[in-house]
C-alpha cells in the first residue's frame, strides 16, 4: 500500500543498490512521518537485493532497545552469516563494547573504544568481500547512542565496499541526536530520501469509494488509511468510511513510534481539545515553544493533527484513554488552573476542572457557578448540571453555597424538577436568613409554586416584597408577575397573596422593551386569573409575548400562560400552532421540561378538538418525560387530559391506572386540581358510578364557588352534574342546571354551548329533541370539536329512527312506561339494570344490527373491548347471542340514546 506514489524514491534506492553491487557502497537515509511508508521502502530494497545475491542484515530501533547499549548493533550481527570462529570473536567484541558503554557513559555519549568499533567494522567489510551486504536500521532515531556511534563509524568506511546502509527515521519535534545527524549529513555518499503523505489521488487509488473523507481523516498517512480500510471491512463494507478500533490503535502506534515530545504534545492537545496559543500549550506540556511547535508539526505531518486539533474525535479519544487515569486527571487540573490564570472563559476552565475532579478545588467554585450559567444560556444543560454538582460536592460555604444551590435548582428544573428537592429546602432556609437577593427569592417562589408549597411561597413573597427598593422598577414588575402566577395556581389564597404589595409598577413608557413585554404577560395572567372574557387586547398581548424573544427559564412559564389565553378564547388552531413551535424550540434547546409542558398544553387542545388519540399520545408523552413527582401540582392538567382521553375512548382500565398515579396533597388547593377532579368524575360517570361522579362534580362546584371562580367556561361543572341527573332519571333537575349554564355563557363559548344543547335535547320532550340537536350541530360546526359534532349527528339520526308514532302519548316511551321509569322487556325478567353504562351502549348498537367494528368506531373502542362487553351482556340478560338481543334495548341506554356521551370541555 505504502508504495503508491513512491516511484522516485524507489528509483533512488535501486541506484544505490546497483552502486553497492558494483563495489561502491553508500548510505540511504529515508525520512518520513510515522506510518508514511519508510519501512515499506526498506522492505522493497530487501526484495530487490536478495535475488541479486546480497545478504540483508536488519535491525529496528525502539524505546526498549534504546536503553540497551549497542542493542541495534547486536541485532545486525545476530543475522550475519559469519563462520563460527568469526561469530565467537564478534560476540566477544559486542560484550566488551556493551560493558564499556555501560561503565564509562558520560552524559548522553557512551564511550566505546575505537578498537571495538574498528574490529566490528572490519568483520562486516570482510563479509562484504564474499557477498554484498545491505544493512537496514528502521527507526534509527530510537536506536541507543552507542549503536548510533557505530553506525557513523561504519558509514565513513563503506564507500569502497559492497555495503549499502539504509537508515529510516521519523520526523520528530527535534533531532534526537543532532551530532549523529550532522555527521551523517556530511557524508558525500549519503542519499537523503524524504517521504510524505499520500495525495488524495493516491488514497483514491488504494481505497476507491470515500477517498475524500478517508484522506481528510487519515491525512494521507498509509498506516492510518490501512486501519480505516480494516474498520470498513469489519463493518461489512456497507459504508465507504468507518472509524473504529483499528484506526484508534493505528493512531497510538504512530504516536508511540514517534519521539517522546510528539507523544507528550499530542496528549496535551487531547486534553485541551480546543485551540490555544502556542505559549499556553507549551507551558501545559512543560516544553519550550520551539519544541512544542516542532512536535505539532510532526503530528500534523503524520496525519493525526491539523494544526493543533485532532483530525477525528476517535483519534483524540484513543490518546486520552490510553493515558493512565491519574496522569490524565493531573493534566486536566493543570490545564484548568493555567487557563483560569490566563483569563480563559469559565466554561473552558470548568470542563477541565470537572475532568480533573481534584480533591481540593475550592478555587474553582466561582468559575463553576459562572460556567453553569453560561452553559444554560448555550443550552448545554448536561455541562451546567456537571458544574453545579461539582461545586456542590466541593462544599462551598456562605454566599457561595447559596449561589450554588440556586444554580443547581435552576439547572435541575430544566431536566427533572423532582431532583431539586434538597437544594430547594436549602434555599428556603437561606431566604429566611436573608441570604437571597430579590431576583433569587422570586425564582425560588416560582419553584415553590410548582412544587405545591404555597405556605412557603406566600411567606417568602411577603418577605421579598418588603425588602424590594421603592424605586426598583424591575423588581416591582417581577413581584407583580409572581403574585399573579401564585393567584392563578392557588386562587384560594388570592387575598393573602395580593396583600404582599411591593414597589409601584412603572408608569406607561417608563419600562424598557423587555420589561414592557413582561408587563404584557402579566396582563394576560391577570385575565386568566380573574376569569374575565379574553378580550382582543388580551389576545394581542398574548401573541406579542409569544412572538418576542426566545424561551428561557424566566419566559417559559409566561409563554405557557399566553397559549392558555388563546385556548380560553377558543383560538385552538393558533394555540396548537404555537405549541408545535415551542415544542420544536424546546427540543432544539435540549430542555425536556419545556417540551413536556407545551406537549401537555397541546394535549388539552387536542382534547377540546375531540382528537382523542392525539390527546392521549401527547399527555402520555408529557407525563413520561420525567417522574410524576417532578410535575408538582401541575400534574393535574396533563393527568386529567390522559384520564379523559382514555375514558372517552372506552379504555376504562387504562383510565383506572392513570387515576392510581400518586398526586401531591396540595393539588386540591390548586387550579389544576379542578381539572383532575372533573376527569375523575367523568370516569365515574362513564363507568356507572353515579354517586362517586356526583361527589367529584359537587366538590368542583364548591371549590370554584369558595375561590370566586364560578365561571362556566373554566370548568363547566353544571354540564357534568346534568349528566349525572340524566343518568339517574331526573330530567327536570338536569334541564334546570343546563338552562342555568346557558344563561351564564358569554363570547367564545360555542363549544360549551353545543355540549349544553346536546344534553338539553336528551333532557327534553321528544318533540323538542331534534330542534335542539340541530342547534347544537350548528354551533359545534364552527368549533372544530369533531368528537362532539359526530355524536350530535349520530343522535340526530337515532332521534329520527326513534321518533314516536302520532298516537304515542307525549312523554311516554314505546314500551308503555313514562320516560325515565324502568320498563320491562317482553318475555324476560328485567335484567337491564344489571348492565353497566358501557355495556348498555354496546348492546343498544348491537341490537340495531351494527357490526362489532362499526360499534368500535362509533364508541371509540377496540373490537376486542366490544366483544368483551357483549359477552358480559349475553350472560347478564341470559340470551344466547346477538340475534336474541331485543330491539327495545335501543331505547334503554339511560339517557344516552344508545351512543357514547361526549366529555364536555
């Protein structure tokens, strides 16, 4: 492989070999970056010399051999075809020379007598008189000093003998023995051959596909290229480039065969992993700048570095992990301290401090804290968390400790709020001791609000409202926002919260652009809190906030409130579109909590549209993003959506599982608790547990009344109660409640109005049902609630089919009983009362001749669930099968008209 593009070098070596065979010896010095084919050229010389009758003697320099005096010479003579007496004599000479070199070494130059070198040289020259000699020493730069002395002695005497010396060396940071190179260069019969890396065309000739990328990764180094081709073969050859173990090992082989300076500088570059001034890199490597620059050039020449960066991350990883762990940690700590001293960015310093993990790192705590904030700003949450955890482990005291705890809470909240429990308690203690600033305290209050600690939140709000400076307009705005959010989440404490007044808000035009946006967000939250109709001005504020700026830990909650305002105004398409964009931004910013929050909101939008599958998918996805504990009291909203969507689809077992999720006690003091109570009540209603449903709905009513939030669009508990009374046969009570609900409806309430009209049709006399259902359909068509609209249309069709004949008395059903009173099925005991609500719906449709798949689509069930319901129906009614179901069942669906009741918004 390495002989591609080496024709000129081979020609030079062949000329030297021809001269040797004619009795004119010489020296060929092949210089190349490690792995670039110098050894292959030596092997090519051997292959040409042997057929010509020459004897090849070879040796290899290495770091092991370099510690043994005359180690390379010993290798050469071991392969020489001497007679026995000559071999014995040269053996004694080598032992004598080795002993002299070991006993009389002065500095870096061992002393071997000229008599020993002369006798050894004479032995080789005499051998060359019988047969031509080709002597090859690979990696001569690694040979021991005594061996290099001998090679120089021999080189001066071979020009008149049939001896060709082929020496190979690698480019290094600096000559390992300047005297050796100077003496060698002075020889007139020296041929110097410089070998470089392969060109892209050379790589293409060897590798075929992927040549450009292979050349970029290997730098044209044949050894690295060969390793890449092995990795490609091991990977099955499906891709033109594969970088794996063979490449990593080849990188290490190249570095370990180079000189120690190149290896050291490569290790420094691997530890730093970023561009740095040469002086910094030199100080880190504990070398002078010239040697460092030479080593960088050598590593670049062998295709491992490009300037001072690794060409491929796998090369860096190989160098790092080949280092002993203590040495790697020590280098990282040295890098951290050096970079900190030279004013490097906090994130740059922190990466090394974390990798070093020193026992004493107190100096790094402020740097780690600053790095955590910078990393969060750059959306590198993992690095921010590592910084906070290391600073926390080091155990700073006083204000530093408080600042670390605050940074840890902020960082953990973005990933999983449940992990912030311990530092949250620590911050509450610090706040009570007066160790938190107003901004830190207000952020803490927001976390306490989320985590269901309203007592602590209200206490700290009073404290920080009193501590704020009267002229501090930003603090006044932030205090107002925190008050509004607290009032929204815990409406029962609104009086206490609003009493914690702070500095006056700045007047119009006195707040900067950013603060003006936050004031707009505050107006949106206030409208949601009071339950006022969402005005055009409020919608304008909401959309302006959503269009302004990017998501941050301080703005994500405000964006959520603004989307909620769009939902409250029935701007469902706009709300869904904003949720989609915010979810994409959260994904791009690697913030799973943000993603979960907006996915939960989108789930609510899908539920309002009647898209049950999407609502279930989004709410489930949101809740599984992190632990239920991490949701705090906010869990009530996505969990309610999940319970409703599964229950409406007839998956009651799944709904029960979701109801078994543990929720915080504070949930029922918070607004999301209303949604949870209603969802639980709807599940009880769907499964025929009327009393439990009644209890949940009346609890909703009582809470909303005590909180001053009896708003028909916030949570239409009257619709829910009306359905319970319909199920219990009390149509008069149901009608009264529904009419009360209608009178309370204002603008942007068509979806609720449609649900009321549909139920009112069920509660009304037969002659009024069709008209009310037509009104409901007309209203719902504009809302986009496909589920409710489908149900209204189905009930219209059923009403037409069940319209009584002219001679049927009004208010009586065709079975002869008064509407709402039980009727007997002809010829069999009345066992209909034993059927659950779900079983009765399925049985009614089956009695009308619908197939199981049709029933499943109508009731949003699986076919398997339909089959299970029918099996139980046959058993309870004591009938053999579908054909024996009485047609009268179609009129016995407990006020549901034989079709599923839609869950109201």
